[in-house]
C-alpha cells in the first residue's frame, strides 16, 4: 500500500519540501499550537453553526460535488483574524510557496480559504486535481497551486479525512487512480496535509451518524492567475486595512509587479498599488 510521509515543523521546510515534491503530498503533524487552534475554532464557531448544508451553490455541478451534507464557510481570512495573521501567513506555507510558485510569478496570492465541515453521511468526493480549475492554461505549465487541508479537529478515516494518491502529480493527465492507490490522511487536530495542485485527491466519506469533520481548505496560486475566491470582496478594505501588510498582499491587494521579469503591472487602482493605498487610508 502507498503511504504519505509525515513530518513535524521541527524537521524544517527543506525536508517537508522534499517529501511534498516526491509524493505530491505530505502530512505535517502538530503544525498549529493548541492556543492558535482553539482561537481559530472559537472565531469560526458561529459561522459554522449558522452554515446551511443544503445551501444553493454557484451551479448544479458544484452542488453535486459538495453534496448536501457539508457546511461551508467561505472568506475565512475575513472572519477569523487569527487565521489571516497566523495561519494564512504561516512561515512554512510561505516558504513552500517561495520554492514552488515564486519562480513562475512576481508574487503568489491566496487562492481561497474556506471551512469544509463534512457531516454524517457525506459521501466521498469525486477524485480530482485542484489545478484543473485553470484548465485553459496552455500545457506544459509549472505547478499552479500549493494547497492544504488543515485539521481543526482529529481527522480519521471514519469521519472522512482527506484522501490522496501519492505520486499522482507525475502521472499522465488521463490516468485515473485506483482505490488501492489512495491513502487516507489521518492526523491529529492542528496538523495539515499539504499537497500540490496536480495531485489527485478527494474528501473521504463520513461514515458516522453524529460527528462532523471540520477542516479548512486553503490554497495559494500564481499572482497572475484569477483566483477561485474573489478575496478582495471576501475580505473588503474595511477589514483588510487592519491586517498586516503581508496578509494584505496575499489577499490580492498588492499589484503583481513583473517589471523586473520583463512584464508589467496587474491589479492597479488609479495607477497606484492598492496595498499602499490601504496604508495611506485611501482605500
């Protein structure tokens, strides 16, 4: 049976990067300290409790993909300050993005951050590669995304822990994963499974009758790509201006300045950099 390598933050970003590039995914245990984990959960509790598992999705295909037994909370960086400051900007995530994404852009950005709280009876998702949302990018292309599922409670196979196909980031695009090639990322609360946008994965089936599986799906992508979540609207200026500048940049308020790479500017407002306008109170 295949398996995923496991690391801890103390192992260092180089070792974690090596495992990620080798298998397409890696489990980092105990990434978030208990105090931070509890604070993020507390800030998210009211939003999760009010979320409707039967919500109307953007189109029927997305509704079918998520099903009717999953609670979603989008725009997490605008609903939990501790998440925006200490999770989205976590040094390990940024170090991995520096190595994987930064060679292909002037700077990378948050793609999306949302709670996926899979309830009793939630069926396993279809196996998929996240980066196929950008299926019109000409091939071959570099890695477009670094993603993670953060366990806000213990992830077990029974409650639908994330499942991945190790090595699938190197497969031909048409190759599908067999069940015996799938690994379940069981991990304690505060841990994360980090994977590439080209890695085949899915949310597992929740086979319990009374337990929810709360996690946060967060991903980063190249600064010149359109993001899945409109983060500037999800975290509007009145919230963003109170966040650290690095968080503002990741949320898309920094222009993508590719002048030094022979390109141009993307994302200007009045020919200015929005992140500087935030600092000056102009936004």
